[in-house]
C-alpha cells in the first residue's frame, strides 16, 4: 500500500516503504537510510517514521541537500554529530562541491544537534529567530534525551546555535539556483521554515508537512495557526514535489491528506466533544480510527487529542 503511494514520484519509486518497525535500512552508516536523489540535484536521507531511538540513532526526520555548481546547501544538521558526519560522507560521494550553508528546519533536536560538526568546519548555519529561541530554552533537555536513547551515538555532540537568523524570508542565489527560505507562519513549531525552489517546483517543507506517520501535536503547537498557514500560505505556492519533514518525498495532495486533513478532522472531533460538554478525560478517546494506518499512531493519537482539547477549550 505505502509503496504505491510513494510511487507518485517516478524518481523515488524504488525506495522502500515506511514502517516504524524497520529498525535500520542502512546498517553500514549512522544514517537510517541512504540518501536518494529526489529530483535532479536534490537528495534526501529519509528518516525512520518512528520515535527517535537507539535503532535509528535519532535519524527519524529527513536530512536533505541541494547540490549546485557553487556549493551544497544542507537542510537539517541531524540529531547528532555522528549523523552530520555520516551525511557529509554521503555528500562527498555525489559532489566535490563544499557545503556552504546548513539550514535548521526548526529548533528541534533532530534539526540542530549536529550543528557542532558543521560549525567546526566553518559552515554558516541558518534558522528562524523563533527556532533559536527554542534552542536556547530547550537544548539542554534535548541533548540529554538524545544521550539516553543514542548512548555512544551521542559522542561528540554539543549544542551550537545557528549564526544566521531571519524572520520572514531569506533568499539565496547559488550556482544559478534561486532558493527561497521561508517562514510561512506558525505550524508544527513556531520556528518552522520551508525551503522553496520555484524553478524546480520543489519544496523541502520541514515539519509543516508530514507523510506516512502521524504528526505530533506539542504543548506549544497551535493547530488553528497550522491550518491557517497551510491554507493561506502553503497552498498558493502549489509545489509539485514535496520533501516533508517526515516520510518519503511525495506531492502536495499526499501531505495535505496526512497533515492538513488530519488536523481538520481531529479539531472537528474535539470541537464536537466540547459542544457535547465533554471533558479532557473523554477527549482522549475521540474517534481517530481513520488514521490507524499511520506510523506512530499508537504513540501519538491519544496524546494529540488531549493537546487539541487543551487548545480548543480556550477558543
Ligand atoms: Zn520533525
């Protein structure tokens, strides 16, 4: 089933499907899977569609890179120094061009804990101002959690803040490629960014877009904002190709289905529950059976329902 869904992009049709039970697809590497060329010059190492753990070394999000004739741009530093090293090894296999910029898709551990490796090489690191704020507030906790699950995989990892920040848009022209780094608005995380390459009709969407696994609603996630950002800012760009924050590269319709449609459905269910006078304890059990095919359903469905109830209670 999932292989069929992935086959919408011919260039990636040979990739394995997603299942959170698959412990590792690339045992020779710290990476969970070997990068694939999604469209010409854009590669992505697809992370496990499972929570971070020892088996996937914390590589449970997508680590992408864009190759140009004037250098390489990396999207996400990865959850550890070792993952950054492993991704760099893969970049060297496809190009002699140096990495000139690393972008953190937000302030979460798997976007930024590998920053130290890149900073030591003198590479600039870009993030949204709110992501840097999140790193300042939560990175001690993030690195400790990573050290617990990753064990020796954490060796060498330290927290390094991005040295370049932006608020709305950061435009890059490199090797004739125009790359728009956007903050479309609050979505999964306040500091979410999207890397949009209009000439190639591709968006490296980060955590505004999920595929193949259930999205997590965090305590600080504003789901009404996420829906609004999606409708008003993401849809008008209408990318043909989407590399989501999690799950295989696909198209806009597919990430809409598993991100936007899920949020709208969950909010409708919780809204009806509140209308009926329902409480938080009951909110955990609203019907989410439509989404059981998604990986991490068991870990997240009830938790998400509780968080959306807490958000909607005040609306
Ligand atoms: Zn993520």
